[in-house]
C-alpha cells in the first residue's frame, strides 16, 4: 500500500511517498530531503499524533483559558480528550505553564495553561 503525504517538519514541505505492508507496517519512504522527513513519515502513517490546543471557560473570568497538551497524543484520541476538556470547571487564578490536568486519559500528556488569568 502506498501513501503520499506532505512533511510538515519544516517550510520545505517535501512530498513523500510512503510504502506500507498489507498489515500497515512501515517499509520505506522516498521524496524526503532530510532524516526528519523519514521519521515524520513513519509516525504519520503508522501512529499519527497531534498536539491539541483548546480554550476552556474559567469561572471568574470572561476570557477563556488557552491550553495545550504537553506532548503529541494519538490522533485517534482527540475527540475523547476534547470531551474531557469540555467537562472541566476551572477557577481563577491560573498561571501560564500551570498543569491543569495531569496525564489526561492515561496518554502521558498533561494539559498546560498557555496564558495567565489573574
């Protein structure tokens, strides 16, 4: 099986062709101009991950709190994590860099505040 993807690791945006076995195992990649492209292709075609960014309402503030995951999480879990974030009830004050949720849904990723709300 073949997949054509565009690398997003740098502005070059290499178009890469990834060869996968019938059971989805990574076999090879062509079209990348650096090793980071090959690494990205392997991950994107076998277990895609994303950093999630979101906003959460905070009691005591009209401005919502922007948050992000501390590391990429499996793409297949985005909706579950967003559902969990929608149930949070935060209160002021919140400090930029503060961990809002530790190890969300056992992914190893923390939810981190990206701004302060006094």
